[in-house]
């Protein structure tokens, strides 16, 4: 700080200044006016812009409300589509992961027990009608329990349930076909055997059918099948949306509906089309989801193996 300023702060009375003091003050002031020294800002330079410079007005309340309204309309139009696409990607990921776990467990089980026809199933699974509703016979539940018991040995299962276990009730399998048609009560049996994985995926007990003409040792075959529910009892509980069918062959497990499929009941797109009237609609969707990694059959009906692999 300049000496003359120090004197001003110390001395309260200007009359005490000497002639020398006065000369120093004059010299200091002349330096400002001659341009030799200039302070960074003056008080006028600091405060004048706030009073003299024009400022742009802020948004009005009406403008803000209109803008928010437009954003809301756009969000309402686009969010459902974005959420649906995201959920489809989640489904693809979860199903592929479940298929990998099941395939590895099945191959390991074959190393210890042999091909699936040597796993000790008493006979083929069967169903009977009772007043228009399908009921399972004894062999059906035995086969489910046997398949579940063997396969679960090679998985990191969170929970294992058998059809005869009274503590394992409450889970229901498929409720709707892909067309939206509700299934008969027997398809919603709460006593089916199943394996629950750590991520909530449910692997149901198998339907065994060694006696059919398609049972062989390659992926075209069909010696039985079972459903996989990627989100357990949560909705939509629809085959082709969150429930997918896999078929059992003597060589491995494969998703239903692939280009290798020879069973007419499980061909794509006849059994994977939202407008199909097939009683197995949704059964052929698993292969499409796993190999094409999309669920575009929900959005267009002109897809096919060797043809269009997606809607756009």
C-alpha cells in the first residue's frame, strides 16, 4: 500500500498533513491521470453495468409451461416404445444365459447317466381329459421329478421343487398363448416340479415322449420338452414373451422353432405369430430369440428363417 494511503488511514484529521504530505498526494493523483498507473477497476466500472447495460428478459411462465408440455407429450409417445425395446433386450439376454446353463448341465448329466432314454423314466408322459380339462397321469409327474432331480445336480440352483412336495406350491406356468388365448387350468398346475436359478429363472420339469416318431439323436428330433420362465411368476406369463420351450433330444437340448425343426406343431412362424390360431402358438419362439437376438415377431408377421431376420 502507498505511503500516502497509510497516512490517511492513520491520521484522522486532514489538517495534520504537512506540505510534503500534500505534495505526495498530488504526485500520486497525477500518476493516475497521466496513465503511468491505473487501478484494475474503479467503483464506477464495477457497478455501472448493472444499471446502464440492457439485460435480456427471462422466460415467462407461459413459455416454460408450453415447453414442459411439449416435452411431456414427446415422452408419452416415445417412452412406451423405448421401454418395450429395452425389456425385449433383457429377455434375449436372460434366455441366452439360461440356455447356456441348461445345455451345459444336460451334457454333464449325459456323461454320468448316459443318453436321456437311460435316465430311468418309467414311461412316456401322458395327459387325460376330465370334464374338458387336461389332467396329468402318474408317469407325467414322475418324469418331471426325475428330470428335475438329475438336471439340478449340475446347476447352482436357488430352489428345487418336486411335484409331491407340499412346500413347493404357488408357482404357475404359462397362462396365455402368444395369440392371447388363455390356456386351460391344467397348464397352470401349481404342483409341477421345477428348478429356480439364482436370477429367478424357472426351469420346469420335462414332458417325456420317447415313443413319438421324431425322437432321435440330432437337433431335428423331439424326445420331450420343457418350458423356461425367465421371470418366474411375474407377468405377462405368456409363451413367446417370458416363457420359452426347449426340446430334448438324445444328443442335446435345443430351442423349439429353429430352421432344423421337423415337427409341424413347432415350426416358425406358424407357432410363433401373434395372429396365429395354432394351439401351440408361442412354442416356436425360443430359437428365434436365441439365434436372431430379437423379438420382432411381436411387431411384424413376415419374418422367417432364410428371409427377414427383423422387422426393419
